[in-house]
C-alpha cells in the first residue's frame, strides 16, 4: 500500500503511496473500483475487468480502501 514494494524501483511512474495523506484524500471505493476494472492510463496499473468479476473487483477495491486509504 505504500508504493515501495520489491518491484517499485522498476516502475515508472512510481506506484502511488496509498498511505500518504494527499493520496488518501483523493480515493473512494468507487474510484478504486474504476481503476482496478479499467486500469490507469499512463501508469503500470493494468485493467482487470476481463479477468475478475465486478464483485471480485469491488472486494479488492474495498480491501485496499479499508486497509490503506481509510485507516482510523
């Protein structure tokens, strides 16, 4: 979630840090859902809409949101 995983060094642009306050303020479960389903143009985030069901994408999006974005 912090964008500093083992492959982060090789990815350009650098992966987002979902734990930073600036990034956390821009994401909702819905925006994460769209990014996972359709990918993010200009970034290394692929589209998963043809691989995962909408429910699976919603589950992943909610997990990322609950774990990294909307931390108490």
